[in-house]
């Protein structure tokens, strides 16, 4: 457990905010310890969550865990922390990234709970629409909550439905919960992966020697030398135990809904999700943007890191040379999440700086993957102008973000989304660019050509896989 002093206070429920996360799990049939591979797997998923990290391990008899606030390397800073977890050959891990309201170690994962059949640990990526409603029902029946996590609602339901077989309990739980969930669950003797019926968040299966691995993104397999086997199917439950691996397919809607924002911004460029290379999708986006925007310029630059690939695509398609317009402090994480606007603005300045030598006197096309509040764009346009850029053309490799996400990407309320309240021309004026062009949604869909799934584009067009209003209070009778 964390050696840091623990000062927590439990926030009122309305303070709970969406969160973004990465999950990993591993089961070694040969009994080899999995802690190190889990650690490096989590490290590879750090971009999915930078606020807290945790690992839970089972040695077949009991579960030990450690979770703390901070980056993976901070949470497990002394090798001793990892060693203290023991030599368990089953394990799961989690990285999390939330907003200020719920940024407390009590909400770090994996969530480890005792229930009638023993102990289970859960790590969850995604957001449920009806978790608060179910939690309310459970609490009115005397169930106690320790955290603000949707994951705790899932754990409560699994425990409640548990007979002898945890898979039956998970299946029943899936009848109650609505929303996005990619889960890794561990008992003392099993590793289980679950992907929600819409397949909203990614979850993949890999293999390393005698071990099976489950992770949010394939880059976690590459980091430890594991082979990617396949993505979990929407609605699939995969169980790994002494008898090997088995798959249970639950009912799914006719169309799946992988979050397209994973390709725009969230996932790592070297991951492949549901048959689509994130790198390729971003390069395609840049190329299509060049075709639709057609701006004259002397250089193309990308906002590091997430827009570099799209900028390279833009440069290849337009023939305008690629150059670095901005330097990034690589020790700064994703600044977007800072709770106060003033801190967000300072965050941009600390993270990015214009490269005067490269941009001076030039007409610069600056590619970014998205505009959410507009803070980043406004600051970097200003920086480039101060550094002597003659023109700054801001080109965005996705459509305007107009609607919030209810499924696990932390977009703010509509009032804070610059795209919800302003026309493209008004946004251009606000960020001070000479040109502002977005990638049309039809083109965004072309970037993921060849995918074996459908896509949620809710943040762009409000077509969500589930109507949040219709399902917010969904809960079949609980006996
Ligand atoms: P903003 O400054 O609010 O307009 O945010 C846009 C910037 O944040 C872009 O540079 C994106 O790369 C990045 N971004 C977009 N969505 C997210 C997100 N959900 N979490 C963190 N950063 C994001």
C-alpha cells in the first residue's frame, strides 16, 4: 500500500466527473511472476491516464495490491514497491485520469473487494450512464460505497449476483449496466476481460510465452514483447484460468460503436485498434485535410505530440514541407485536464514554445487534432505570431467538438466547448488565426476505412450509441 499519508474527503456525488483510463491484465499458466510485465504494460498505457496508477496481484491464494496518485514510475518508484506485491502469476493494472473533483487515491484502481467467494480486483476503462442511479438504489438498501467509481457499482452487482460462477454474475451485471466498459477483473484464480456490447472502448488480447495478456491498446503488448492475438469482440467475456482460455459471447446490438476519438487523439500512434492502425488513421486525416483545406503556406507543422502524424500526412499530400514550429517539454503531461482556466493557459505555455528560427517570416499551417475549449489553439497561434510567423493557418484533423462525451473521454460540458457556442468563423476570430478549417465528419470516417466495427461519433454529431437521457435511470428490478 501507499506509504504516503492519506488525507481524503469524500466529494458530493454531483462532483463525480468522467474519466479516462488504461487497463492491463496478465495470467501466466506456467506460474511465472507477472508484476514486471504488468508494470511495463501500464507504462506503455501512461498516455491514457496520468493521475493515479495501481497493480493488483494474485498468487492463487490471496490478492495484494498497491495504488497511488501519480505516474506509473512515481507510484512504483522504488522497485521495492513492486517486489512487495510478491510473485503472483495473475495480475491486473490501471492508470487513471480524472478531473479535480474526483482526484483522490480512494478513487484509484484496481478496486479490490471481498465478496462471498473470496476477493476480486477490478480495473475499468469507460463510463456508465446509469451508475449513479444504480448506486442510489443500492444505497437505499443499505449498501455502503467507499469510492465515487462506476467500478464499485459493477463490483457490487457482481458480488450480489455471485453464485458459484463469476462469469454468470458478470453476465447478469451486464444486463444492468449501460454505457462504456472495458474491464479486466481478477479473482484469486482467474483473469477475466470484458468489453461492453457496443465495443466503445478498446480492449485487446495478447500472448507472451505461457501467459495471456489483456490490455487497452496493443502498444502494451509491444512494450513487453507479447504478440497481439486479437481485439476482444463487443460483448465478449474472456476467461483465463487453469483450463486455459475460453470466450463467452453475450448479446450485442447490430452495430458496434468504437469511439472514433481514440483515433483522433486518445490512443497511442503505434496501436492498432479493431483492425485500424492509429498512425494510419491520423496520416489519412492529414491527407484529407490537405485536400479539403488547400491553404497556401511555406511550412506545415503539427502540435506535438498527438497532431504530428496528421501534419506529416498534410505535408505529404500538399507538398508543403514539414517543419517543427513548436518545441514540447516532454516532461509535461496532457495539460487539458487542469481544473482552472488560468492553470490551463499556463499549462500550454509550459508545455509548448514556438521555434522562432523555423517560423520567422513564414506562412505556417499548424495542424492540431482537436479544439475543445480553444485554450491551446489561442495560445499557440499567439506564440507563433510573437515568434515572427507571417500567417498562421490552424487546421484541425477532426470536426468541431460540439457535444460532451458520456462514454469515457473527458470532454467538458457543452457551455465550455467552444465549438458548441460559436461558428467556425467566430472560433477563428477568437483564436486569432488567419484560417481555421476542420476535417468534415464524412472525411473523418474515411480515415478509419477497413475497420471491422462501427464508430461512436457522439462528440461531433450527438449520435451516441445509447441515448444518455433514456438510460440514465435504467435499472431492471433488483431482488
Ligand atoms: P483545448 O485547449 O481545450 O481546446 O483542448 C484541445 C487540445 O487538447 C488539443 O491540443 C488536443 O490535442 C488536446 N485534447 C483534446 N481532447 C483531449 C482530452 N480528452 N484530454 C486531454 N487533452 C485533449
